[in-house]
C-alpha cells in the first residue's frame, strides 16, 4: 500500500486589529472608500526628528483628496501629513506649516514618491519617480515629535482615529520607508528604480510590523524582482 501523500496548505490571514510581520514583497490594496479601512505601521518610538525622508509607491484613480501617510501625536494630529488634493497637488503638512507641490496627475500606474525635509533651513522637496521638484521652505526650526502613530489609507483627526471617508485612500500602496535623514539625490534615484530597497530606520517596509483594519487586502507585489 502506497503511503498517503501529505498536502500542506499555507494561508496568510490578516485579522483586523492583529499585528503582523513586515510587508516585504507585498502591496496594500484599499478597494473602496471607507472610514474604517487602514494599515497602522508600528514604527519604533523616537524622541524627535529634525530631518526625514519618506518614500512610497502608490497608484490610484481617485480625483478627490486622499491621505497617503498620516502621522499624529496627542497635541498635533497633522504632525506629518502627506495629502494628495485633486489630480495634481501634493500637500506636505508639518503641524501648522503647509506646503503645496504641483505634481504629475496620479493614475492607475504605480509611481514612486519621496518627500524630504530638514529643520535647519526648513527645506522641503518632493521627488516623483526619481525626479525632484523645486525646493520650498516650511517648518523651519521645528522638530517632528515622537511617540505618535503612522497610518496608511486614512487621515487621523485624532491619534489613531476620527477618520473621514471622503479623505480615505482607494488604490494600492507599497514600499513605504522612512529615514531620519535627508537621502542624497543618487540614493533616491536608485531607490525609485528598484522594486524593493534597503528599508528605512524609522519605517522599514520589509520588517516593520503592521496592523490592518477594515476592508484592506495584502497581495503579492508581482512586479517585484529580488
């Protein structure tokens, strides 16, 4: 008698409210407009930042306002907010400072977006697919305070909540990384050209744990080559 064949089926199940490992080679899909779908990135606590670089890839066909990344602390729900407004405007909000950049229209093709900022001169720059914007000045002399929460897919109007359906993201986000320094232009260009790069020391898409909520899907990023 032949031995029975053993079939092992492996399934990844993402339960709302439960922490999961990093998202190496994965994309987060937000299928519909909601006020309860999100991904919280459980970044390590830091005291404060006087510089940063945030990079991500995103695709959406939405033409209204939506949040790409929201970081809130107790006394400032817009401590750091990267908000897309209409078809071609990207807002970088640092507390009471708000700077607007006109960028190519978002569409269903994934694009690479980076935002850099440093406190000393207040210089803010946006990069799209490795090409930089004109430099602007905002948040000069301030710091980004720690002990807050990072969210994808929703804008926080209070720490960890008070989401607005009309500002929710619909589409795909992947490769979210954040560093506590301004990356060099050649670093950003190299990162934009590769599907997955060395992760940031604040947020590392490959290892930072995450907590999904609502109707989000985690899918393999089939465009990636490793």
